[in-house]
């Protein structure tokens, strides 16, 4: 072994240098976190939505089986305002609608859009694709083949193509009629329909089937007073999907779309549904003058006739089903049931002629039930009382429960009339009041309820 | 020459510790390096009870005094395998033990990256950290092979989870309180000063605390224990890091009775084995000891292993095939042309211990330590809002998501032609963030406070786990009689973990809005519900701000423990026990919108009184044949991280939470003869009432879901065997086998809760009895040949074989659905068996009084890149299209090397 001799000085130098070793080696080994230089958003030639949609008109003219998506090759940019997006109320998913002075366009994204109603945006459309779904033109990214073997445009990356210029631009919806909007020129546009209501047979249903697994979209028929109808389509994931359709008439705002030949309206903001007015053809019902006493045994009605009694009211606040007269073994009575109604909510009222309240009045009647299907502590029939019901203010009048009477219960035998016993009405000098029999049910909570021999008379 | 290198540290605990004070003799010898023949100065000669009897002099010689009779001496020297000699001591005589050659431990390369550090991330971004345990150098052929050969494939001794072992540094227990496991990274890079340790892989007593079923490691850093001199090391590797430089300087015990040892090290690389894994670690160590007099010494140790490193993540086989690489890493991409990692793990946790050593008499040894450990740990991750999941291996970006061949081919083509597809697109994040104008009304809940700016859509967040921990312990060892020793002590520990998330990088945006995205989607019309911090709603946070999650984890405990040992000539027995009180609770620092009444403030305090008893001993038929046995029963509290359903969000305690019970026994036969040394052990362990809580994104419920499995029983049994045969004085053959069955022993109860409300979805059982525990090969075999030349070079080759590697299963598909059946139940997935061949060689020189040592470990020289070491089924699953959520798996590194050059004088 070769031996080398070191002096103490060399040893010290060596020691010092090895101690410094780690510092010498403090080489680059960090994560690169230096921000990259700003890359400007470069827009192309600004064109209109009409011009872009026109690129697809040739395909749209073909039978749908022969259509193929069209790539936008021009260095074009759209400038417009977001009129609907998935960031509001959940009725849209990974999509937003852009509208400019010409028309509106559906944009599909690969994720939640991140765009909000009122955002003013630039959209570079070069490299994007146009396709259609049931004749409705949409803009997305490269086509793919869906489960059914059809070519569809996929969602595009919002961040790569879109620049937000500012937010908070209100685009007023264009006012139009149902008849007007059912045309290709209106597709993709934000409209406001006024003086419209959901059709009678839709009442009591929800906007969509939020309870299904997975939640399911649904079509509901909207009509105007001349009977023209338009589908309102709502996603099962919409925040209002489980709400019951409004019963009144009024205005609704949405985007006009089409599926095959069916024109549709898609609500973008639930707060823009304002349908609280009286329905088409509504004629104020005369309410009878107050009486001292009344008695009704329904014997004058035929089987299945809608109950109509002078001065009384037979009204539906949900579901459109009314109290009907029924005959059994020679006895006639009033009946309400949710059975076979297909309604998710049915509420129907039988309201008496007003009676004077200056002296003590006593109410009595008989009830029977059949096929109990209400769950939990849900009750099919409620007994209510109001002193400010005027025949036209069903939902706004003050209704207080009347207690002390016996109603047929789940435990009672079917079809057997149970006397209510005497129910005292409040005494209020100079005033009159009405009694309401309110049935609440649905297609599933379908218990049948019957009333007979309603009597209001002075206390002895 | 009466030299026997005994193969088992187990022995350390059982062999005679009697001290015949009246009847003593001397033993002398010379300690040399086996490779170079150089004498080793300051090698510690200790008795079987761990008492230091003396140190070797500069020429390697030593003389110690001990009791007459057949005695064991343990020679410890940093970086070297422990040598154990057996001598017959005669009263008044001096026995010459001759020249004791010490082998450089394979373990001096411990921090070389053989120990595979692999971390997985489940689909929802919750990381499962699995770090190989703290196996250290050991004279036991089985354990050293387990550490250095099996270590690379995530082997766990006897299949035990890492939290069933305990590591203490000068009496300070460094296991992570919340997860229970000791993390090697907490003292990484300080290898040269961590070698003086006592290790056991089972419950045998090593004189500190109640050693858990998975064993204990006692690291001792007394400055006077290091030999004086300088040692410098440079290592070159392609494993976790490329470069390592370490310098250690020690004064030894100086004439003024002070001793100082310092060590600094730096480990760094631009990339580790996988792409996108930078490494930047600086470690510091200082130990100062003052010998006050012959009875008292004080030692102060300070250390910090700081690091920042890019982590590699596992992906699915589909992605590996797409990338053409089983070591594809989805966590990185280019930013402005340079590599950037999205998952950076970092740590800066200084530890201080002050120890007092006191020997009131020859028979009594008292050591008292107070320690404080604090600092921060972080793990970054991407977070995003209103964009497609930006991770390149997100399932919707993969061919399997598409049903049409042409679409699949398009994706495959883009992976082949455009490397950017497989990476994170940092530049795009900046582009998107810099133009996303957004207005926050009433920002921070302050009416009229309107903020308009670029709302970041992508950020890097840092998930912090900071700690502040104080420990105090005192340990007493008393030789009551010549054959009877009592050792015991107390430990008090106070822990506060601070878990929170901060914005690490806004990536070009102006702010991040602190809302819960899942809740926002579920309850769009209830803005309160989706506030992460209801007291500061719509909070726009900037870099360094806390958001999303902020809570303390508290744990306080006190332990009393003791061991009694009786040694006889033929046998020894011990009896040990402990009792511990533990109190833990969560304290929320944010009022979360979904849980306004159950997120802020303190949770219930969970109180536990746990205990344990162990007994064991050995019997020596002759000096060459002995039998050792241990038995243990103990209870322990559930881990903090399993005690709360969703500690990130609320104070709810895991239902049916109870303490766990462990029953264990093992028996070994040990043979030691000049030509053959070996051990064979059979063991059986039963874990009862374990608890595991996991959170993940549930596709059906469209929210985060917490799965709390309780009442888990596990069973680990099997045999381990190791033998070393000297063919010639230079040629050694060794063989090792581990054959285990690590089972889930029952169908545990499961409670499923959603993170978006507090209702319990279901209380079921998970149908997994006799599933296998994952993450370790249950069969591991190795055969090696070692040549040690008398001309100071050595070489060896080891072949190893692994089988019964199981993937972690998804409990969702093994739980009843609404129909009351198990429609998605399937067998557990298993990796293919595989083998590895490793080579090591080295040479040492002595030039004047400098010692040079050059060695190379060449692992997996056949470049087997298909040995799967583990993985897990994703919790997200689609019964109709199982291909969408394939298991994420890990592979053992292909050919890799670790070259080490050290200079010492």
C-alpha cells in the first residue's frame, strides 16, 4: 500500500474543504415555480353568431343520418353576452348560451362552464366544431361517437377559447308569443313569454322528476290563452326540478330550443318564472250572500258529476282535480281521491256558502274513507275556516284549522260514514265565514275521502 | 480465539445480564475492520443489558471487566454490523477474546433509496402515504435481508402495519401521533449519526417502553459515543436522489469532559427515478455532551432534516401502457419550458432533546429526557374550480372512457405523438387564471365589500400538518441482584397537530374563493351550506392564506412501564407490562357551512386507559442451540386519524369506536455454529377491533363519503427463516425465507356517512373475511452469495423472489347495496410473482491514516420492470363499466444503482 505523508496544515485544509462540500454542491434542485410570461388572448376577426351558425346550415338541410360535424376553420371570434349558463339553478350542465345582436348559440364545454349570466365574452371559434342534437345547433370540440353510434361534438375547453371582458351585462329577454318562438329564427335566443300558463292536465306535477334515480328530465306543456302550446323542458338536476308547477298564469323566461320537430323552452333562472295571476278563462265565481244556516246531502247530484252548488266553491289549488259527486246504494256524497291521477300533488277544496257568525253556529257532517294510502302522519282531509275568503282569494285568504270534529281515520272501516259530532264555529258579531274541506293527496298518496250531510245551523 | 458472531439481536434481550460484582474477570481483545484490517477506535463494548463497559483504543484494543461465567459481549460501532462474542470469564483472570472483525453493515447505505418511498393518491386527492418502515442494520441475517433486499418491494416484517413499531431518539418517541407510524424522512440524511441503535423486530424488551408487536428501535446520539474524526461521504444514485454529500465531525470526549458531534448533509437531484421528482434536502445535526462527573452527564441534541421533494404517483395499467412506461408519473409538467411538480412534500421540523445520564451506583442507571419537536410539514396538490380535472390520467381523458374504436385510437395517438398530453399543462393554468374576471359581492361576509379580479381556476394548495410536541421520560434500570434486573419508567407526551390548507400558488390569478364545490353543486340555493368558513363567507384568499380546512389534533398521554428479567446459565425469562392513559380530541378552527354546529370548537374528549403484558425467555440446550419464545397481549387506543369520521370537516367521532387488542406469540429456534448460523421462527398475531376511516368521492352520491370500518380483526401468522453458511473463510452463502399469511379475519362493520349531511347512509358489514392484507409480499425468498477478499474488496450477488402481493381492496364493492345483496363483490386482485437480482461490490484502502471506501450497490441488474409491488383499487367505481376505474398500481424500480465513496480519518 502506497503511503503518502500529510502535514497537519494539509489536514486542516482538507478538513475545511470537506466541511464546505455540501455548500459547494447546492446545485439547482428546486421546483420550478417561476411564473411564465403573460400570454395575451389573441382574438381573430369578430363575426356574428348568425355567421357561425350559417356554416352548419348545409348539414342541417340534410337528413340527420347524413350529417357530419363541421369544423370552423376561419380565424373568427364571437363577441357576445352569456344569456344562460350552468352556474345558475342547475338546469344546464357543462354548457352556456352566447347571444349577440343576431341570435344565440349553445356552447358545450368539457367541464362546468365557469361563465355567468351577464358575462361579456370573446370566443375564439377557430378549431371548434358545429354539430346538432335533434336539429338544435351547438358548438363544441372534436366529434366523437356516442353510445348510439352517432357523431356528436364534444365539450370544448372554455379557458382556451373564451375571454371574459366584463360581467354584469343584462340582456333583456325578447318578448314574444308561443306562436312566434316556434320557428328556427328564434332558436338559441332568450325570450320572455307573457300571459302563459301550464296546461290544466300538467297541474300538480313537478318541473322534472328529481326523485328518480338518476333524476330524470321532463317535458311540461305551456299554453297561452288561445291554446297554443310549447314544451318546457327541465333537467332532473335543476334546483327547482322537484317544485310543483305554478298554477297561475304569468310570464316565463328561457332559451328557445328544439328537439326534432318539438320546440322547447329551457328556463335559465327560476326566479324569472312569475306565474301567479289568474288562469286563462278565469271567471270570478260569485259567492253567495251569507246565510243563517245551510244543509247539503248531495242527493241532487248524478254519479260522477262535478259538485256545483250555488254560492259554494269547488276549487283545485294543485292538480286540477275537483270534488265529484258519487252514488252508492242510493246515497249520494262528495268524493275526492288522488287514485290514478298521475299527479305528484293534488289539492282540492270544497268551500261552503258563507254563514253569519253573529250568533253561535254549529257544524256537523259525516266522512268516510277508503283505500288508505297516505303515509306517515299525512292526512287526506283538513277542515279549515276563513272569514276573509271572498271566492277569488283561495291562496291568500286566512285559513285556520277547525278542530273538535271527528274525521274518518286510517283505522276506521272502509266506506263507513263517521259522524263528525258538533263543531262550534267562532262567534264574530257582524261577520260571516266559510268552511272548507281540503283534500290533499297525489297519485301515490291516493286515499279516497267522502263527505256527506253537511249541516251548519244555530246552536240551540 | 473464541469468536462467535451471533446471528440474532433477539438474543440481546435474553442472554445473561447477571453481574457478579464480587466475582469478576477481565476480557481483552482487538477490534478491527474486516475489510481493511484497520483497527477501529471507540468501538463500544457493551453488556447484554446495554451497559457500556468500555471503548476500544486507537489501536482497536480494549479491556473490560465483567462477571465470571459464560458472558455475551456486544460490540457496536457506527456503520458496522453488531458483533456479539461469547466468552467464559474466570474470576481474577483476563481472557483474550482475540481479534474481533467487524463487517461494514450493508445498512450503512440505509439512506440510499433501496428503501422505496412510494406514495399513492386516491382519485379524490386524499393521499395514502405508505413509507417503508425503519428497518435498520442488524446482525440477524433475516432482518438485514428483509431491510436491504426485500425493502425495495415494500416488504413489511410479519406483515405488520408501520404503526405497530416504535422508534425513539434519545428517548423521544418520533412516531407520528396522528398516523402512528415512524417516518424515516424525519431524520433522513443523518445516517452517520443515527447508527448507534438497538433494534428489535418483535416485542422482545430492549429496555425502553413496552415494545410493540412490530418491534422497536432505540437511537442514541450521545456525543461521547462517536469516535473523534471526520467522515465525508459522497454518493451518486439514480434512486430518490442523484447526489448526496455528508460530513460528520466528532471531537470524542475531550479532556475538558466535553464532547461535540456535528453533521451536515445535502441530498439533491433534478429528478429521481421517475420524471418530475426533484429532491432538495438539507439536514443538520448537533450533539453536545458534558460529562459533569463520573456519575452525571448531560447531552443536548438538536437536529432537523429539512426537505422539499417532488413525489411520484401511481397510475393505472392502462395509463402505464399508454405512456409505454410502468414508471410514468402523472404529477408533473412543463412550466415555461421547465419541469414543475404538482405534488411537493416538504418538512421543516427541528427536534431538540436534553438528556441527563445518571449512575447513582454501579447497579443503577437513570436516564431522563425532555424533548420538544415542532415545525411544519406540507404536501401540495392541485385544486381547481369550474374546469375539467386537469390531471393527465383523469379517467375521462383515457381510451377506456370512449366506446368507439376510432375515438380510442385518437387518444392513443395523441399520447404517442404529443408528450404534453401525459403531463400537467402549467402554462395553460396561468393562461386561464389570468383572464377569469369575477366579481365577489360582500367578500368575506363584509356587506358592500365588492372585489373584482381574476379568480384562479387552478391553484396549488399546500395541505399542512404542523406539529408541536413535548415529551418527558425517565427510565431507570436496576440490577437488584446478580441475576435479576428491573427496568422501568414513565413517559408523558403532549401533542398538538395543526392541520390546515393554505394557498401555495395562485398560478397567475388574484384570489381563490373559499367555497365547498361539492356542497355548492348539491345546494346551489343555500349559499350558507357551501361556505367552508361560515364566519367569513365568500372569502377570497391569497397565497399563504388558510382556507378549506383548519383544525387542531390534540393528544395527551402518560405511560408507566416496566420489565423484570431473570437470567440463569441455562435460561432467561422476562415479564413486562405497561399502562397508559390517552386523551385525544379535535378542535375545529372554522365553522363549516354544512356543519355549523359541529365543526368549530372542541370535539368530545376521547379517553382511553390501555394496558399490556408480555412474557418470554430463552432456553439454551448448548451454546449452539437455543429456543426463544415471546408472548404478548396489549390494548391500544385507536389512532387519531381513525377516531373522527371526517376530521377535515367536523367533530363527529367514528361510531362504535373502541380500543384495539393485540395478541401475539412467537417461538424461534436458533443455531449458531462456526460453519452455519440460522434462525427459524413461527409467529401468530391477532389484531382485534381495529378501526379504519377513509374518505373519497362517491359517484352515486356525488359527494365525499366517509367509510368507517370498525371491529376489524386481522390475523398475521407464518414463519421466517434465515441461514448463513461459511463455505470458506471468504465465501458465504445465505438464504432467507418469509412465508406468511396476513389476513383480514372477519367481516368488519362499516358505517357510511356523507360529507354533505350528517345522516348515516347505512350500517353494514363488509364481506372481506380472509381477504389478504395488502402492500407487502406475503412470500419472500432470497438466496445470496458473498465473497470477502482478504485484500480488502468484496462482492456479492443476491437473488430474490416474491409472491402473494395483494392489492388493497375497495370496500364499496364488498358492501351490500340497496337490494341487500353484494352484486359487485369480486375477489381481491393479486399481483404476479416476480424476482430480482442485486449485485454489490466494494473496496477499501488505507492511505496514511485516511480510510477510503468505495462501494456500489447495483439493484435489479436484469432490469425487471414488471414486478408490481402493490396498489389499490380505486374507491370510485362504475359497476357497468369497471374499466373506467382500474386499480392504481406500483412497480419496483428497474435497474438502479447507488455508488458511495467515503473518506474517514
